[in-house]
């Protein structure tokens, strides 16, 4: 399904009931929804939001609210630039832990893994924490 944001001039039956701008500069346009014609975002609202002609947009609907956002650019691997930065930070942190010896394995069998897990757990059980170090 394709969504097209068109101008109100193409749909003269859609009349805005009220238009206001609040103190923060947000524009509100009130109108009656008519399921017979497409839902239209007025040109003034699109301009106020900073949307450009031909720009890719995403429409999300949840809890009775429709949100229209600019579509974020996606890299070749399917992640946005922000998602890729988070992934790269996680990989760098894991590599640092591995380089500093804070890793175990690889294990040839699950028995080797379980043995190593119990060995490390035993080390932790040997170190009892004091509930109140001042006593």
C-alpha cells in the first residue's frame, strides 16, 4: 500500500475546521475524517515539519496516534547509521574484553563448557561478600 501526501486543493471536500499554532510553534489542524477520500496532510503542516517534496517518509500508527517521520537512510547491511554505530561500539567492547583475557572458550563439547562454568562458579562462591564491611 502506498501513502501519498497530497495538497488539500486536490480534495475540495476536505475542509479544515480549525488551525492553530501553540507557543512552542507546533501547528494543529483539525478536520473531520471521511473514509471515502484519502487522509491528507496540508501543505502548511508539511512545510512546518520540514518535509521536502519527494522525500521518503514513514507512517506509524499506534494507540490512536499517527506519526509521520522522515525515513532514515539505510546502509547496505540494512542498518541505519545510528544502529551501525551502536553495533560497532558493542563489537569494539567485546574485542577489548577478549584481548584483555575476559573470555572463555571456545569449547569442543558442551561438557567442556559445563566444566568451565562450574569451575568459574566455584571461584565466585569462594569469594563471600560482606554485608556490612564496617563490622
